[in-house]
């Protein structure tokens, strides 16, 4: 359990089994209280214990004295001309994280952050310039979803959130325990109740995390930020490759157990003159051989301080064609929210917290 220095339990941060243990062993309450509390915390995502109307007043008062409730503060929402939106949230200790909402007809996908900043250092990613401040708790991860839901409701928007992608700020598998706990919370039938098939965890290639995911008793979709077909180029773009080589990465992926009809998604940020050659396109099917997979090909989004540029549209198509001919599903897309720095690789936490002063 995550606690403050005063050793108070964060209710939003508890999985169902942890909450049950707390209710029975610490509070001395009957087990049915677990369902009540979990439904309020994650199904209704209340921000005030007094809103738990079917929970005894005495228990609510005790929880108010002995626990806390993670609730992120929505600092700013920036709308994109393409319909997506970037939401900035402040944590209780004053840090800022960003989430992205991506609408498609009557459905909405949400991109969640797992860390404040990131330590991966990918050359094409704005978040890399921030460095890593700290990892988020499970409660802070799931509350991004709840604050987005509340924002939609306040706007009178009745579209449902159908998909969640863990590819906001940070590396989910560098925060593996909290990532897993947040997934358990989000998928619980008394919580957001999202199907595991509607959830994707994206990683830069943290091999030990992939190996741990392979042992979980549930499976969500796995996406790999690949971005190169050779060790040399991937090291230039993604320093993590110096620690976890392409060979080691693909050994882990070929051993990864996939449920029927599931495929691993390879995300490939296409950069003109760097990783978009005919030779790269020819190598890619050979590199992924033996891994049930599909591809998202994403022309790079310009990031301040970088010379990287997207290839011309005809070059993008020329890159994708031989991969399709090899029998793979290839989706080419321009990231949503580029005009508000919410596109792939652009989350940068540029807002400053009003309660923080410049030194």
C-alpha cells in the first residue's frame, strides 16, 4: 500500500483484494463493505467520501480521519482542431502529468501517463527532455481516466471511453507494479470494467517487464515502440537498446504467450533519412518473423530542438508497401493532436503548477 508520511491509506490506490483486506483486517468491517467502497471509488469515482450515500456515516467519518483519496486536479484542457484534447493534471505534491483524449465517432480512446517525465531518453520524444521526476501510483494512473470521464460529463458529452492506451508520459514497464495494479483496478467489474482487449500497454522495450507481463494471470494488448530495424540505428534513437538489444527484445517477444487472435503491435515512428529506407522496409518483416504482429507506421511529429522530419507521403507508402506484401497488417496514421503538442512523442508537461514558484 502507498502511504503518506502520516501513514494514511490512499483508498483510490488499493486494488479490490487490498481494499478487502483493509476493510476486514484494519477497519474490522464486514466484507460487503468492500463492494460498496470499491464501487464508489472506481465505478462512480467520487471525490468526496460524503457522497458514498449507502455507507454508514460513522464509517465515512472514520475513513475521513484515517485515509486519503487520490484526486488529481484538472489544471487545463486544450482542444485540438481534429477533435482530440490534451488534459493537464496536478498531483497532490504539485507535479504535472498529461493525458490525451482521442475521439472516433461515438467512441473515445484515452492515452494515460504512468510517470512524471521519463528516463528512456528517446531522441524523437519531447518528454525525454524532462527527465524522470517520479513514478505515478496506481491511484494517480486510474484517476486520469476518472477526471477525463468527469470532464466529458460536465460538457454534456455522452460518448463512452472504449479504449485505453498506456503510452502517455513515462515508460509503463519501468513502473511495472503500479501499472499492473492500475490495470487490475480498471478492469474490475465494479470499477471502469474495461475489457482487457480494450487496453494496450506500450513499451520502449523494457525486456524484464515484458518477461514479467508474460507471467501475469491476465493479458492486455502489448505494443512495442520499435522505430528501427538495426541495433545501430535503434541505439541512436532509443538509448534503452544499449541495455536491451534487439536480439534480447525479440527473444522475449517470441516467447510471449498470446491468447487466440491477439497480436503484438509494433509502433514505428518514421523519420526521413533515418529509418525509412527501402532496406529498412525489407528488413522489418524478417526482424519480426515468428511474432504474431501488426504495424502502426507513424510519420514523426516535429519536436522542439530536433532536426527530425517526417518523410513525404509517397515515401511513407513506399516504405509500407513491401511490409504489406509480406502479409502483415500495416496502419499508417498521423498522430492526433499535433497542433496542441498532444501527438505521439510530443507530451512535454509545459505547464507550470500555480503553487510552484520559480527559483
